[in-house]
C-alpha cells in the first residue's frame, strides 16, 4: 500500500489526507505536539501521580523526594486526566489536533473521554478492538487522537492497526494469551497480511476512526516507558448513547462532555459530571518492586 498520504505534514491536513482517512481509517501526524508541550504534559503527569492534583480513586501515596519515574511507574493508566488537571483539560483544545478533527468529522466537535497510558516495562498490551464498540456514537463519528509522550516502537508496545475503513463492528472471540489485558479479541485472521505497526516519535499524533481495528503489544523492554495520551472526540450534532467505560446501562445521551469547537445543539440538556477520574495500579508491570506491589495490594484492600 502507498502510505504517503497517511502523514499530516507540518500539522496541516490536506485533501489527500482526508481521502486516505476515509478509505483507510487512520492518519499519522509526526511532531504535531511540540517537545515543549510533551515535556509539560509529562511534568504534569508526574505532578498528578505525586498527589498534588488530588487523591483520586486508586491513588497510591508516595514519600517526598520520589523521582518522576517512580511516581508514574506505579500506574498502568489514569482515567479522565482532563478532570484531574487544568493542563490536560486545556490540551483537549490543542489547535492543530482540533483543526485536523474538524476537517475529518465537521465543525461541531465534542469530547467525552481522555486517558493516559503509562505502559511501563512488562505491561500487557490491548487485544484487537474497535473503540466504537466501547464508546458508541449516534452517527459513527467517533475519532481517537493518540498522542505519543514517549517514542513508541514495536519493542515497547506501539499501536498496530489494520488500515481498512470498517463499516460495521466485527465479531469478537475469546482470547487466552497472557500478553493482553482483555478476555476477548476481534477475529483478525482474515487481515494478518495487512497489519502494520505505527512506530512514532514523541509528539506524534495518531488519528483513527472509531471503527478502525487496532491493538497494542506488551512492552517487552526492561527500561523503556511508552506513555501516551488518548482523547476521544465526536460530532456534537449526534447524541452519545454511552454507559461510560462500557459499564451499566447506556443512557439516551450521555452529557458528561466538553464542547471543543462550534455549536452544541443539545446545550439545552445541560451537562453533568458522571465520569470519575481514577488511577489504575500497575499490578501487571514486571519492573514494579516488592515494596510498591505491597502498597498496591494494601490500597486495593482499603
């Protein structure tokens, strides 16, 4: 496949980019987030893990003087960091990211989800899936913006993708590999020849459609983190029948959203606050020492 138009150059999306996205379900934007912005996000991540933005559910207390790597290495993920931090909330509005999204799904855009993946050495991967199954939109306009905060490689668990725009939710089957967190995966046997890894440098942004099939491998390094910030957006003109993280009964229109650009035609409904920010302990990380594992165990019991 000729993937030249998979790349957004200098943060400016082209007509060829849009056509490629519509056909293949993804785009890569190298360097869209500057080194200064990446460093600010990583610094804020450490600040959150130090407890300076609040002791949210799953938080593990730390001693003064802990290094940033020690702080972040205690967690696999942080859910809804835009609710933990003004810096991450403001990042939802990143000018180049939102300019790209408006060209792909329209001028009226809302965001309903953000998540930080730490993915330290030994961390498991995520099995093949489609985000639209987890976050169902009323018009199939879901789009993910995956921001690399560290260089992502095959060795440390970069994203893999099937570059084909899907029109439906694929069948899932049980999966038993200990390398993945989930107990189910999409049956991708028909796509084995098409799978490609998206190895990118820190500051790159991966855009992919909610129906695009993707996965990530485990971090098999002994020293290298693979931190990334993932944000999900959709067209504001559609309702969001989401149950939040796939738990509970879907509501008619989940209104815990942030209007990013344009107009919200459902503004009359108001907004609410039902998505709870939380830390996810890194209980599957090979590099977590015994003392930290014991701390995690005590926190989970409390």
